[in-house]
C-alpha cells in the first residue's frame, strides 16, 4: 500500500517545513517573540470573566460576525463597520488575503527582509515572489519606485508591506505608502501590527480603494494569546474578504476581551508610552557599547548588528542571564544581527549587562 500521504497535498504545502515553536523554559526571560512585557491588567481580566459568566457558553456567537466588537472598532478607528473584517489574529487575515488573491503562478511583491509569514504564505499558494532589497545604508527605507515597478511589470495582484517593518523596526512615511498604493496595479496590504508604537495612523490611506490595513490586538493590547486581528479597507474589498473568513471567526471570549481592551484604550496607551521610553533607554545604552550597531525602531523591539560573532552573545545571554533573544539566521540579509524584544526594565538591564560583558571580552 502506498503510504505517501503527502501526495494528497498541494505542492506548495509539501515544499514547506512544519512551523514548530517548542515549549519554552519558563525560567528564561523570553525576549524573542515581540510580546508585550506588560500583561493584560488583572482587573480587566476579572471584568472579562464577569462578562463571560453571564453568557451561555453552549451557544454559538449571536451573529456570524462579531458585531459588538466591529461596532466598537468603528467608533475607535472612525472607519465604517462595513469596511472592517475581523478574524483570529492578523496572521490569519494575511493568510486569508493571500489565499483569496494569489492564483498559482501569480506574483506577490514585498520588501526584504520582512516578516517571514508573507514568504511562507506565497509558497503555500504556489505564487511567484519578488523581493526588493531593503538597504541598511539608508536605514532600510522603503524602496517605493522599485516595488511599484516590479508590481506593474508583473501585474502583481498583491504587494505586502509591514509598517513599521519586522524585523528591522523601520517606520515608513505615510506619503511613501500612499505613493506605493497609487503605483500598485493590485492590492497593497499594510501589516500595521506595531503602528501604535510609533504613533502612526494609517487610516487616511483608505481614501484609496486598493489599500488593506491589517491590525492586531497581540502587541499593544497584550493579547497575543487571545488571537484577535482585523482589517480596514474599502467596503467592496471587505465584502470579498468576508467570503473567505470562517463563520464565527472569533470565540466569544476573544470578542469580549477585545471589547474590554478598547473600552480601556487610554490605559493601554499609557502602558505603550512606558514601553516606548524603555525602548529609547535600551537603545541608548546599547549604542554606548563598542562593537554594537542599533537600528532606529518604531516598534517594541530593536534590531542590533554586532562586530563580533552573534552566537557568542546569544549563548552568553542564556547561560549567564537566562535571557532569550532572537537570532536573525532566517534572514540572510541581516548579517550577524539579533533582534531584542522589549522586556521589563529589569530584563532590559540584564540585556545591557550581557552586551557590555561580551564587548569587554572581545577587547581582551
């Protein structure tokens, strides 16, 4: 009997390696996944559970879409409800958008380096991928002309940009994003997962009918484990996207939690301001360490390039300070770079100490 069960799957799926994140040792300080170190407030968790206790868990959500949350998002963003699509995390929305727009052999255009999920989803759809290099010498600025030219040349149905960019942390000018959208023959999807950390409002771009702005509750709202994301776009595009979003896209728990978060927006922005100050403190301290280059960031992480082998630093931080940061080995463009997610002040102090110790060892 033929036991090659993989043959039943698309070639784009068979070519992929499984995505696996092993269990992390809870004794380690996890500064590698761009999580929020300031947890969802305890009193708001209690509020969520009180609301959940009043609901019948045996029932499906009251509508095929989470209308209570969509209404709250419409108030919060100023975008009409018919232009909002909600799903279980921004990663899920991006996957759905790419599945809905990319035929096998179609072209998707993106800068590089950027969030690896885009590359993965393109392969899954058996699409061609054109990656336009970001150049460190000009601060990884968005290559608008090159992206537009590639999209037009290949009549790409999709251009994907992460703004601010992960993993470089680069903030792109609103004018550049507008120019790119105008130059795209298809959709421009802007993954704005980190936009709150640079105080950037992208909704003015929605006067263009080919823009999709994807947002998440994972970062600034400290809800990575709850899984809520949403897209802002034109009403026409929203209608098409809604066709591929699963019925009941959020659990009742996710909708209630996100609603409570929006009701307490000011508290989360105050926590954001604390993180931004901590980001600048950490960046300034690391810039004072010999052999270290810190790139400007508008996110909750820092990209750092080293003059000495990065494995020495990664090992030292784990062994001596129980700190995990991200090795950028998956990005060939980021030679000898690491990415540091912001932690608590005490965790960031451990990072600073580890960098200083390694730098001192290099000069001996």
